C-alpha cells in the first residue's frame, strides 16, 4: 500500500482474491480495484499464476 511492494501487499492481494467466493463485491471500491490491477500487472504475479496453474489439484 506504500511506495514499495512488501509481503503485506502480496498477502492482501491474495485475501482480496477470496472476496468473490464470499459474495463480497469490491466494485464499489475503486481504490481497491486499482490496487488489484497494479498488483496483477507485476511480472512476478503473472509468473506465480503460471506456476500455480501447473500444480496438479487433488480430487
């Protein structure tokens, strides 16, 4: 949330990603939507999501 990306940002991004599963609409909060977009735009986040997609799921 400050000028530097920290582990707190990574964790908050993860927790905010859970909100649709709880039927919490973040749409009315433009600053949160902007924050999510900034984090999604990081190359490290894109790489992590690619890696996560490669992990087999247990059924």
